[in-house]
C-alpha cells in the first residue's frame, strides 16, 4: 500500500461526518478495498458506505459527538478491512456500536472511561466472511425447535447428526432448542446446536456484563440480562436466538481477519491486527501483568502524532 499519512491531531479537528469525507480517509478506504477485495471496486464501496455511515451519525448525533474522532476513523476504515456493509436490516452484516473503554484510573482509583465507536460483525456477517475465507461452503438458516416438535442431536466420532420433525401447531410457543446446518468446503456437515440451558447460562453472563460500578459504595451493582432473553412471555425471542445460534457456531473455527476497531459477536478475544490505518500513534506503554485488570497508560501528548501499536489489547469495555 502507498503511504497515506494521518495524525490523531488532524482527525481531532474534524467533525464526525467530516472525517468520512476527509480526502486522506477517502483515499485510504478506497486503497484498502481495492487491495483486499478487487481493483476498481473501492470507490463504489466508499460511496455506498458513506451514505449508510452518515445516516447513522445523523440519527445518533449526540452519541457520535461523544465518541473519539480516531475511533470513528478506525470504524469506517474497518468496513474496508472486513469488506462488509453497515446497510441496516434484519440480517445486517455488521452494525455500529458505541462503547465505553477503560483508559485509566483517577486519584480515587475509579475507572476513567473513553467513549469510542466500534464496528460489530453480526452472525450473518461472520457467515459471509467465513465463506469468503474458504472455511465453509454455506450454512442453512437456523431452525427454532418448539416443545411440540421431535428433535434429537448426536455426535458419533466427530460425525454430528440431527433428526428433526416440525409438529404443528406450536400452541405453547415454548422454545427448547435451535440448530443450524453448516456445510464445510470438503462437503462434510457440521451442526451448531443450542439448548435451553445454553441460553439460560448466557442470560446470566449478560446480567454480569451489565452490572454497574457504584463509586460511592465502591462495588458493582447487579445488572439485568438483555430483555430479549425473556421478551416472549418469559421466553427467549426467536430472532434473537437465531442470531445467537449463528454467533456461537464458529467458536472452534479459525479466526478471520478483522480491523482494530472491530469486534466479532462470536469472539471477544483480541488478536494482533495489521496496520491498515496509516495514522501515526506512539506505543501505549507497558502491558499489565497477567491476571491484573487492564489499565491503559496515563494521558499523553498526541500533538506530534502517534504510532499505532497493533498488538494493543482493549479488553475492558462496557456498552454506553
């Protein structure tokens, strides 16, 4: 790639929407898309994603204003890195999500947060990326299993199989399982299966992730799980469960390349990323000792630009 250089200070002077139309950002997006996904396709992809991204910024103006300019830049560039679209819809490939990232502690020892915009790849987007990476040939839509249905799952010497019969009507609307068939590139078949105990456990994780820190009491307060776990008369929302089934289908599959400002719904483990951005950002300082909370370095002087550290990890985050 040719050298298209930006600095954090340069980005900080721009309004959120102006970052996307800034000529070096435009050139960087097109350059990455052409390099990774086909020469001559980058400009059309840029114009398309500019429209969708700007719609989100307009509809979420207050949220966008809180996010760091650098995070808006990396999130937009990550669309080119992943080769995906933020076109909205019930099967959106990816979506924009604001998050609060721990960047240090104050004099009382409380966490200091920085608001950032991230790109989250949905289960459907992950299917696209894995098929493109040659890991799978295709995958069927997830199937919801109700208690009136006949369903069994077996795994014999690594050969998974499912027997399923849909028995209508589903009077109880009580969901007991969800499964998805995956065909690998060698034509072998894999199944992703989730049972009620699986999403009950995930609901508990969701509650813990949503806990809030009470600075006065100096302790975490219990949080509530995502409402979709119980939105259907106390049961899980079917569409939400289908997304969860896709989301957890590839835990044992190899990682796919994502950008620095991107997270997979299936994977929260950070991995080193290539430097696609061309923004000078200095290394962030020493990493924390294993087993200790992630705390970032003290405030730094970015006026002369900084150098990206692709290995930087950002594990501590909460939705905001």
